[in-house]
């Protein structure tokens, strides 16, 4: 069999496997019921509010740092129980803007925010978070983390902290909601993809008893879970995925709260989106190399191990997509019956993969309340548009992998 046949079949098989896992997650979520089934918790269940450290890691975020600080200053939580760190690694005007805003907040609301600067960006975000934890004089029981483009609602901590009454919970992740979803076709398609990640992937994994991951922001950690899992590590660009997987392998449980949304802004330009996608893809591949073997050796269930491995290695879909495209072009030079048969079989696999992805994306929107037939039809079209859009990233993200 010519290499081109093998490449075509292999690429289609890889794409189909990962798409089938999406279909399984969506089906599992629907089968167990789209409503979240969690132990009811409320602020009234908390007899004494624990100490919380709020960390805000930023780097050159001049356009959004003020709205972040303003949102944090309005958090409805006992002032004596909360401390805030702006972990500022910026080398532009962000630092001056942030300092001015912090001074203004101090004057008007007496809300204290520590503006922390490091001598170097060693370890990048993971290094900044670790540095901040070491400076926490209160040795806070919990750590809430927000990136610069997030604006948590005032009741965020009062909604999330009560879930830690379950002593086995190490991390709570909330759903991202998008303030600028309708700004452009880019933000509209990315909102669709991120909704699928949070609703179907997080929701389906949680429903199946599998591992979920921290998304780097809009979540709360139990400090003891961070410490017992080995702390923040800077050997991958996805320190959030790395720590949350190690945390769960160490015996902690992570909880996803779909009904608590945290407003955020999506990348609105192709350049910012390309940078984001490259980081996420490369970081996921780094985490897969690091954690694949430990996950298989862990005490997790067979299902959790399988879904976890697919989660870690999902970035290989991009090389597979690129490989299939190159192989398909090669068929122009192979005018044989066998070649056409292989290409036809591979195309059937891709058609099934497309159906699986469409089912997953439409399911996520259905669970979020978009259930009218016109909305379903629009989301089917948007899924196909996103698939074509994502193809444009296959070369860049293959390089990332």
C-alpha cells in the first residue's frame, strides 16, 4: 500500500476517534440529564467564611486591567477574610494604569489590593501564581484566580466557596460567558467552541465521573490541594491543565459549576486568536507528554483514564487534519481504483466525524437554552463554519504540537 493510502486512513481514523469521544460526552450528558445534579449549597450553609486570596496575574493588559480591578473591588465578601494580589509582570503602560486605579479604589472604597511586581518573568503565569502564594501572609485557605479579561460578579465567592464544605473538593471551575460574542464572526464562532468545551466536555466528563480541568481563570482552588499536588509548575504553557490533572490523580475532586457564569472577553482579532490557540495547543501537548504515563498508572477508573488520555492528546487532531489534507492533494497524482476506494472510505470517516462534532456543538447550545428549530439550524451552520475556520489553524497548531 502506498504511503499516501496509509496516511489518509490514519488521519481519518484519528479525527474520527476524537470526534466520537465528543459524541460520547454529549450523549452521556443528555442521558444523565442536562440539569446539574449537585449537593445544594448556599451562603447560609457557611457558618464562618474562610480566608480567600484573590490572585490577578496580568501581563501587558492596559485595555482591560481597570475593569478587572473595578470588578474585584466590588466582591461581596467579608473584608477581613479576603486579600487581593495584582501579580503584574507587565513591561508597558499597564503598570502605571493599574497603580492609578488601585489608588483610586483605595480612596473611594478602602478596598486593599497589593500590587506585586517581580524582578523577572521566570515561570511566566505559573511562576507569578507561585510567587504570590509564598507572599500570602494570611496563608489563605482558598485561592480565586482571574485573568485580566474577566469581570467576576459581586457574589462570585459567596456562590463558589460553599461548595468547599465538601472536604474532598480541591477546585471549583465556573463557566465562561462572553461579553463580546456578537462583536464579529470570529468572536461568534469562538463562543460556540468555548461553550462546547464548558457545557459538553466539562459537563460530560463530570457526569461520567472523569477528570475535568481548571481553565486558568474564573475558578477557586483549595490551597491544600495545590500544595499536596506539588504546586504550580512552569514546564508547560497550560499550567492550569497540568495542576488540575495532578490534583485529581492525588485524590482530590474537581467540581464544574455550569450554572455560575463569569463574564469574559473573547479575542477579537486574528492575531490575538492565533497567539491564544498556539499557546493552548502547545501547552496541551506538553501536558500530555508529562502526564500521560502517570495518568495510566493512577488509581483512576478505566473510563477516566481513557477519557483523560483523549483529553490530553486532543491536540493531535491538528496534525491529523493537516496530514489528511496533504494526502488528499496527493490523490491527484494517483489515478487508481484502489486509491479512490481508500479516499472514499476515509471520506466516510470524516463525514461521521463531522456529524459527531455537530451533534456535540448543537447539544451544548440546546442545554444553554437555544432549542427552537431556527436556532438549532443556525447552530448547525455555525458548526460547519467553525470547522472550516479551524482548518485554517491546522498548520500553525501542527507546529505547536
